[in-house]
C-alpha cells in the first residue's frame, strides 16, 4: 500500500478519536484494530445489556467527542448519565467534600452545571464506529479491522515505518501512533521502557440498583481498605425511566486477597457488604449485576515518542482509577497531539507531519501533566488506605484538612472546574 502518512494501531476510544480528528483536518490516516468489525445488529445486541463499567467523561472529553461528531450520537441514544455534583467523604472522620453546582452558582439560570457524564464504553465505541464510515471523513480515513500487526520496521526518518499485518499486507506510514492499550505492542517493538507500580489492590466492579436515587451525584467514599466509587448509570429500560436515577456503577477498591475472597461470595452477600461499606448512603441495594474484578496498577512509558513514532492513551500511561481520569488523560493526549500535527501540516502546505520536533513538543506538554496526575492519585490512595493511613494523627489531619477545604468556596469551585477538565 502507499504511504498513508499517519498509521494508528488500536481503534479503541482514544485511537478512533484521533483518527477522526486527523481526517477532519484532511490528513490521510489509516486505523488498524485486531478486533473484527461488528455490523449494526451485533452492536445492538451488545447495547441491550447494561455494562457495569462506565467512563466518567469530563467536559473537556465531551467537547472533543462533540468536535469529532460522536457525542451527538451518544446524546441521541440517551445512554449517558450527566452529573452536576461530586461528593467525597471518609467513613471514620468528619471530613466531607461536596463540590459542583449545588444551587449556589453565580449564573442567572436555575439549571445545574454539568461536571461530566458517565457513559458505558460500548456506547462511546458505537458512536465512534458510526462516525468512522461517514462521508465527511471517508476520503481521508481507511479502517482495517480484524487484522493484527505482526511486525514493525523503521525505514529511516524520511520514510517512517513499514508495518506488516497477519495477512502479510505491508503498510508504509510517515508517522506510527501506538494507541493499543496497556500491553502496547507498538511500545514494546519500539523498545520503550515502562515504569510500573503495583498497588496490591483489586477493584470489584458491578452495577447496582439502590433504594434511594443518586440525584446526578458522583460519590466516592475513602475507606481504610481503599476507595468506593458510586457512579450514576443511564436508565435504559422503560421501568428504569419511570423510576429514574437508581442504577449506578461501582468500583470498590480492596486489598487483593480480600477482594478475591469477596468475589467468590454469593451476589446477595456482595450487595449487602457493599451497602454496609457505603454506610447505606443510598439505602439498601435492591439489585446487583455484572460482578467482575481487575488488579490495580499504575504505569508510564519512559518516553512517549521515538523517531516517527508516538504513544497515546493507555499505551503511554495508566493511572489508579481513584478519580476516574484514565480515559480523560488519554483524550487530552489526542487533543494536544492533533493540534501539534495539524499545525505542522497546515504550515507546510500538507507536505510535512510528525517531525521529531513536533513529537517532542507533544511529549513536553503531556508527560509531566500525566506524571503529576499519576503520582497524585497514588498519594491519595496511600493517604487513605493501608496501615499507616489508619494512625490516629493521620486520620485527624485528613479530617481537619477536608473540613477546612470544604469551607473555602473559591477552592471548591476550582476543584469543580478541574473535575470538568476545562
């Protein structure tokens, strides 16, 4: 095949969003994913089921999805749960933070201001999949599904990469983008090292129906065993919509051995222990679905770039799910990289893209920010969980600090702005 200028390996949310962004700028791009392409009937079968997993999309991520034409489809599907407040508390202390638009905003409207929206992964992926084949991007975007990349050869700065697929097809690209997740093949083949951190924690994920409505509030309890997040889910059935705001996604962080033992219990036992752990913040749990678990680690590539190559999203970094910012950081990668590439493309009259200088600029803009976020989440996790965190002086400092921060309105408004990502 001819040189496709930009080749993105991995068509998850981050990779597909970047492909659309570049195609909209009339920059030729090929998107490769190992997963077979699904037709519409297969997508609808998937979307019939409620997914316990949910992404807490910031306003910045929503704006980016809107820019590429995907958010409009998500909104039309009504498979989203907007939230206007965030509540953070510790169970054994007086500290509590409630930030967002709680009615004391400074605008003339009585409508709450959205901090973000909770959306199931398949809902976002379906909207992006629909966009990938639409007329306005078709001339600049090629999608290859159902094939794995088995080899990468760097041909030099002026030629870029030659990638070989499992059907022995070769594709030449001036710029190779790794958007292929935490176990990134691109990162490994480029011999880019990885810094990792194992929290020795496991997260239990499930969907629950609670006695009380969530009231468009994302909640997070800071427990001695780890964090417990209760995140609003969209109402998908007529019954749900008749009695809305009772379904939520749970991410319950526990020490690994404790989590693995709990996951073997009966679903009713898990539901009761979960309600108790939340101090019955939303009453009893009447239903529980899709119980699963996953180990928690953080990681970051030692470099985000090499000659003619760049990493984005989970291929570059992965953080603790404590604040639900993993995907949002990846979307900020997309925004920054697309701006850098588009600027070079336009300035050169469409003849240059992905220069080493441009890629290094992207890395300088994103890696320090992602590092700060990763270490901040780790510090918060250690501040609340573990034996040291349960020492009485540490508990008192936490409680007093959260109490005083909660009284500083300008600071709380700043936290709300940071949560929205804008």
